[in-house]
C-alpha cells in the first residue's frame, strides 16, 4: 500500500504568488516566526530601558551633589562655633585614653542585666 506524498497540492495561480512563497519559507524556517521577533523585542527593549535609566540617574544627579568639607560642617551647626579639624584632633590627642574605667549601666527594675551566674 502506498503512503501519501509529503508535497501539498498547489494550484496554477498559487505557484508564483508572494503569500504562498512566504508561507513555504516560514514552514521551513520556524526561527523567522518565533526567534527573530523575540530577539528583536529584547534588543529594542534594551535600547528603550537604557534611555529610561539615563533619565532616572540624571534626575537624581540634579538633586544630589557633592559638598565640600566646609559646607558639610556648616550644615551641622550654623549657629555654633567654627570647627577646625586640627584643633579637634589635638584636643582628642591631649586626653589620656589609656586611663579609663569601665562602668556598667544601671538597669530598670525587672530588666535583665545580662550577667550569667
């Protein structure tokens, strides 16, 4: 018994038709139907997201800028005394840091003091 042929019947008017040839190419190469559009969407999306993130970071850069040390110190206390880093360093160096005593903090009544007995 003979099997059916794999070739489909094409009429006289369909042989040179553009739609018929397009469908035949798509049946032979499924990548053109699924893979190529998927890759095109991924690439187009990456370009669109690049522009979106650039706008986001530019807006953030407008709000945040780097401050100098003087501006930073000025923001902390505008009414207080002028802070000099060298003066603060030498004031700390003059203290006796080797002679100190450790004291426990008093606890509230009923609070555990953390001493293991």
